[in-house]
C-alpha cells in the first residue's frame, strides 16, 4: 500500500495536466526543462498549419510541433510537443478544429 | 431567418479592389453581398474557397459581391497579419473578389462571429438574411444550399 502511495505521488509529481474543453496539456520533466504535450479531446483536431504556440512573459514565442501529420498536412496526427527551458508560464494559443463541425476556433489557455 | 441591418465595417486595408481603395458596405447597396470570414492558415477555410470563387464567377455579373474578411486566428507572430501573406494566399487560391484585413477583429466582433470559416449573406437592401459557418465544397448539399440562397436574394428587387 505504501509503495502504491509513493508511486502515485511520484507519478503526480512527474506528470500534471491542464485542461481545456478541447485538449489537455501534459507536463513531463525532462533534462533541460519541461516537455509539454497537447493531447486533443476525442473528435478534436489540432491545426498544424498554425502550430500551437506558448507566448512567454518575456515575449518569446515557442511552437509545439510533431512530425506526424495528416496527408494534407492540415492537422497533427500525434500530439504536438514542446520542450520548455525554465518556467512554463505563459499563454498557450492553439487552433483547434472539431472533426464533425468543419470549423476552427482559437483556444487560449493560461499556463502557470 | 429574421433579417436585421448589416453593420458597416471600417476596415482600411483592402486587396482586390481598385488601387486598394476601401470598399464600404454603403458602396454595395443594391447588390447581394456574401461575407466570408476566413484566414489562410485554417484548412477548413481554404477548403471552402473553391465554392466562393465559383459563386463570384457565376453571379458577380448578376449582382453578387463576395467579400473576404481575412481575420487572423493567432497573434501577429503567426504571419496572418502580413498583407503580403494574404495577397499570396489570394493568388494561390485564385481569388479575384475583394478582401480586407481584419487584423484587430473589429468586423469579426461587429458581426458576432465565433468560428472560421463563417458566412453572412446580405440582401440588396443591406439586411442580413442568412448566417452560417463551416467548410463546404462545390457539389455538396451545403454549397447548393448557399447557392440557392444567393439566387433567391438576387431575384429580389433592390
């Protein structure tokens, strides 16, 4: 039981998620920073023509990316990722397109 | 759908107009106007462009004016605010109808738009008669539905 609790605490410490209705942001510590991964909710596509971006307080902009795209290069087929050196605070902007609706909208999430 | 007056936009950066001259809604009184809110980085937007190009080609002489309202989805670092990029997208997609840059989303907000792509169809008297959104294609039922609406408004007296 104790081992299970320790494992759970370690797991929570290692990976944390921030959620919008359209995707979750999964954090994972890696050498040199934090890997952020955008995992879309079921039926949601993330626009690869306009790669999701993290606007940091110092005005730098970091882009998420993944080599796995749909055949028309329009959407990611694997969650796009980004390794952030230092703090991950900032404004995350992603263009998301619900599959059945044939529309896109900009989703903005504040990361702490 | 109940009609309401179309609000006048105030955009200043125009493409595909005579010398880049701003096109006012008042200039279009007596014509049927189809507004298309789009951005070139949105696949669903560019997917619908062939339909809009077809409407422009088929119905311009009969009194239709298609107007593209290019509204960036991302902050300026995304490249959507750049006039040259918009011009390149117009050339790429064979768009000859007027387009304006709505970089501050003023017209987007004025019309209460929420999605890319969106459409607003205005009659000859300046009344909004139809609104909608989403990608459609030449030959599908939504293309036919919008075309039917255009034809109906063109048949009305000014």
